[in-house]
C-alpha cells in the first residue's frame, strides 16, 4: 500500500475498521447425530443463560485511582451512559438484509487483492465472524440500501483487509508510532462510545506507510473496546501545539478518507475537533468536498466537550476535562493490547459457542444480555428468502 503520512485530522473522519480473531475449531461429537444436536442446543442455551447472569450483575461505577494519575485505558462507560437503541428496520429493509445475508453465507472464496482479476482463496473463520448482522446493516446503510452495492463493498473490504494486511499488524510493529501517546483509546462518551484521541502536536515520526497502519490499528482497538450494543466511536482531535508540517496534504487526506469511508462505514458517532490554528481550518475547507455529507454532520468544531463526554472520563489535556491521565508508553501500550486481546478471545469464543453463524448479533458477541442468533431466530439461525420476496425488492 502506497498511502502514507500523518494519521491525524479529518483523514480519520469516518473512524473505522472492524476487528477479527481466529477461532478454535469445536470438537466433533461421536454420539448419535440427533442426540448430539439436542445436547448441543441444551448446552448452548445453558451457556447463554450463564453469560446473561454474569452480564446482568450491575458492574460497579468506574473511578480513577486515588494515588496518582491514571495510566491505563478505562474499562467501561460511566454509569447511565448507554448506547441508543437502533431504529427498527422496515419490512423492505429486513428483506434486503436477509438477501445480503443469504448471499454472503454462501461465499466460499474471496479474492486476495482488490484487482479485478486475481487469485481466489478460501474464506477463513475470522472473516465469516466479521460478517455480523450489524456489519451487513452498516454496509447496507452506507450504500443507501442497494443490495448489489452492499455485496460488492463487503467483498471489497474483505479483499482489502487481506491485501493491506490489516489483521496482521502487531502491537510490536505499531509501538514506535505511539511512543508519545499521539493516539489514545481512553474513556467513553455519554452514549457509551469509546473515545479515540488524536493529538497531532505529539507527532514523533516521519512520513511512512506505518503512520497509516497505526491509525487503522488504533481504530480496530477502539472497536475492540466497544461495549455491548455499541457500533460507533467518538473521535477527539486536539491541535494544540501542532506544527504546520504535521498537517497532511490534501492528497494524503483523500487517500486515508477513501480507506476509512470505504472499508469502515458507519463507524463514526461524532468527531470533536478543538484548538484549531488557522492553517488547519483552511485544510478542513479544502478537504470538505471529499468528506461524506453524513460524516460532515457529525463533526463539531470548538464546542463544549463536556456536552458529549462525562468530565470524569474526559482527559484533562482537553478543554473542560477532569480526568488526570499520564501517558506512560510501556504501561499503557501493554494494558491496551492485553485488554483488547482478552476481549477478542471472549468474542471469538462466543461466536464458536453460537455455532459460527454468519450474521451473528454483535451485542451477543460482546457479552450482552441477549441470546445468540441460533437461539433467537431458530431454524439454525437462518431465515429463508423466497423468490417472491426477492421480486418485491427495488435493488
């Protein structure tokens, strides 16, 4: 990938990316098939009930350490800061979702590159796990509910992640980029969105592909930190101390916007941009035509950050923040990546326990108090789409 340079500003404006993990294979049963199926259903329902019981227990309110500044990520939103319920789908929207689900469930191979003619390789479990119900709906919304376009973009993203190597970036490879704490996943906003801070004034590296890799890596970590029921992130960009040379060119910003808007649609909940010098304001005006209109509506310039983020979870380096946080790279970097690894492992285990379903519910996968797709929908988790249904769709 040849895109390079700074990972700041609205280059990020459509925050993104989804996170995957490689699940373990479940052991096969040697008992009678019908009994095995019954036992599996009973076992899985018990697993769901047990998980729900744990989730139902009210977690204590998080509070910062009393003996010094915080140096690690915050594990959960403040009490009462919960995601908004998604709007109910119309009959036509549900039908279009089922059409896409039926199609992607049948995918056996995916191109290894985004070029038109290229080698196909078998789908991997972690790629099927990425195809959740909410992921499919995000792509449908991003394509204005045109089924053919949603399918094309879903396949394109899977190929792009293979080509770009997004799932192969390691914490060790990315670590030098974040030694100054120029990107932080820290705290949650008032609707439970994890906050990703970008601080261009802390830029510590020269132009390279790894700067863009760094941004994609941190977006994936932000997704890992999402609580059950949450799909989007809160982006905070503060330009205090940023030199003119830290602002990317319009061409570089367009390249990053293309990656994030194409392959991580509907991931930005809001973008809070503060302390802009004049040259950054000019930069935003120049790139504004390339930012999706829906994204532009989510961008807020020099507003009161406390309207969006509880002050005790808002970093005190930001205007109005009360959270005393000190960036210590070895401590923070290990804590963030250990926490994300633990969450990904639990996410993968739930996907396996739920029957490795394409179209699984993200709220279940994140440990929410909901059943898996197999239990919730019955019929093995699949809904049949008839020819008559397809004929009704305006695709």
